[in-house]
């Protein structure tokens, strides 16, 4: 059974970067398609990007191009999402989620990481 | 980008009664493999979203059979046959036909 455990809450100043981790257990991260979705306070869900198994590459939402980097460390089965040049409107809960090849949907979610951007 | 809309945005429900949520997409979600890449999620208060229905009509593992999904192309419906108190939360539809994956605005379901 795949489980995702994310890193703890972060408080950052505008202009800084944040790196959120997503530890995979029960599976090997390189065999999974991990994506990132965020949710601003009292708002809806917004897809940021993730691994496209058809292309073998990470695909990013255009909105975040140039500011976001998604990587993985196969030695620790951990996926990372780094967002730079933070602004106040980046304040949100950031979720990692696995795109299942049997469902073609996000069928496993992490618990979320709150990132607060404030001066 | 594919735009997703939902109605209603707020749905007060009575336990034991049925409920229905509509989701529309700005273009067809029918894949060449014959499946509609439309999924439904429920986000209970204070929790991460959870998958309810995938590819339009398939219940995810562990999802009670009072939940059902239907529709094709650009119009989809989530139905709860008899609402229970534990079903409160925000329901989102999401398209996974093409990136960027996009979500509907959410429908908040609460008890009357």
C-alpha cells in the first residue's frame, strides 16, 4: 500500500524559495507518477505539475514555469517540489499525489504541507 | 486549457435523501481509449482530497456504493443515493485528459 508523508509547515519571506518533500513508502518512487497540487486558503485545487510517464518527463503548469522544480531522490524514495521567488499569493497547502496507472487519477494523496509567505 | 464548471456550488442536504452534482467541461473528455478522463474527489473538512470516482463512473477502492458517477463528453454527474452525515465536505471534479489538469471550483455539501 503506497503512502505519502510530507514535510512540515514552512514560513518564508517574499522572494525566498521553499522545498517541500514527499516521502514514499510501500513502493519505489521511480515507479510512480508523482504530482503536486496546491490549495490557497479557502480556495480550490490547482495542479502544478508532475511526472508524465508517456513522455518520461516532468510537465509543469505554464503558470509556474521557471519558478517550480520537481525532482526525486531514488535513494530515499522521496519526491521534492521547490518553488522560488515566493509571493504572498503562494501561501497555500501543497499536496503531493500519485497518478495511478490503473485509475488515471490521483488515487493517493499526501497529508499536505502549509507554506506561508509573509514579510 | 480545459475549463471545468460545477453546479450547484453549495448544496445543503438532508440525511437519507439523494443528492446530485453536475460538472461540465469546455471540451470533450472522451479519450481515444473510450474512457472519459473525468474524476470526482471529496475533500472532507481538514483532510486531503480523496478519490471517489475515476474515468467518469468507476468507484475507487473502498468508496461506498451510494456514490455513483455518470456522463460522457462534456457533461457529468455525481450522485449520492442516500446522503450520510460523513459525506459532508467539498466535492471537486477534475479532468485528466490533457495537461494542465484542471479542477472544478468545488461544491460544498453540508447538512441542512
